[in-house]
C-alpha cells in the first residue's frame, strides 16, 4: 500500500452489520437461544455508542430477516417482544443523543401494536442528525427490490413515467435507504460468510468483513478492528489502481490550491 493511499484512510460513512451468533452464544453457555438475543440487544447499544463517537453517519443493523419467521414460534415471539421492549425503553435515550431511528423492511408483517410503536419512535427522532440508525426488521433484499419495482410499475401504469425511465437511478430511489449513501462496509459476525438476503442492491460496492466473534461479544474493540481493516482496503470501483492513485493525487492538489 502506498503512502498516498494511507493518506486517504477514512472512516466509513455507512456501516451495515449482520448481527449473527446470538443462538450459539447462548447454547455454548447451556442457556436457551433467547438468552442470546437478550445479550445481543446489549451489544447493539455498544455498537450505536461507538458509531456516534466515530462520526459514522449511518448504521444499519440486520435484526430480523424475512426468513427468520420460519424459526420456532417461541423464539419468534421472544424476538418480537424484545424488539417492542427495546424500542420503548431506548427511544428517549436515542433521541437525547440525536439519533434518528428508521425501521426498514415490511412492517405490515408486525402486530399493529408494534407498528404503532415503530411509527412513534420514527416520528420522535425524525429531525435528529448525529447518526441515522436503520433497523432492518422483516427485511429481505429481494423483497426490497420487488417493492421498488412495484412502485415504479405503478407509476408506469398511471402514465407518470415511461418504461425507459426505469433506470438504476429511479429503481434505487424507491429502495429502502434511498435517502442515504450506500454502505461502505458490511460486517458479519458469527463466522458465516454470506449475505443472507440482506441489502442485495445497496451492498454492490461495500467492503465485506467477516469475523468469528459471536454478536453478544462484539464490543468497541471488535468494531474498531473492523474499521481498521476497512481503512486498509483500496476501493477501486472498477478502476485500475493507477487510475485511483491519480484521482487521489488530483483531489489532493485541488484541496491544496
Ligand atoms: C442472529 O443470531 C439474530 C437473529 C437472526 C435474529 P442467530 O439467532 O442467528 O444466532 P445463531 O446464528 O443461531 O448462533
Ligand atoms: C441473518 O442471520 C439475519 C440476521 C442477523 C437478522 P441468520 O442466522 O438468519 O442467517 P443464516 O440463516 O445463517 O443465513
Ligand atoms: Mg444465525
């Protein structure tokens, strides 16, 4: 890695995390899986604090996938209750710390009570600017792309746009997270190296970071290690390394003028 690139080291603006390993964390302690989910909620708090401290603009956490409904009924119901109680308990704290909360995913799948709680939390924190915290719940990347396609199709049917106006830009504008830069860094804890139907479109150019740490053990040091790894990567976006170095040089020269 050249000196030049070191000079370019930056914090990611947007970090997405697949918080995996709660069940195994609990099982390794002889406890029910739901014990791991409760411990996982604590790790969420630590991750939010870290992100705020480091000036990360968006943090997107995968809390519940559209496929997770297929888990045992009791585990699903504990997860829903946990989501509800954490929302209730933490929202004023989030608000105090200027965190804007957004829930992404198909919320129609949730109880009316939970939907109301989500809407309330989003409204309360809507004007906050320190950090945007996106919680992906009943979220699936394929669902996200489908719902965007449906919205565009509806506009074509209403003759508001032409078929040729269905472009990468217009499709992206209908996706969840359209108001934010795409994730620069995806972290997955728990040792698996897959995307599990998370942000399929938005992760197109994210740097991927997999670690074996189980989510409840993912602390500030672990988060810092992921950022340090990210900062050593060269993000080429299809260019050659030489082109990239030239572009950095030109940017630096402009900044110096
Ligand atoms: C991630 O932990 C949390 C959710 C999917 C809700 P898991 O529950 O998947 O934990 P493992 O992967 O079984 O250990
Ligand atoms: C992905 O974890 C979803 C969340 C972290 C919420 P899973 O544990 O459900 O993923 P798979 O089943 O191992 O792919
Ligand atoms: Mg898992």
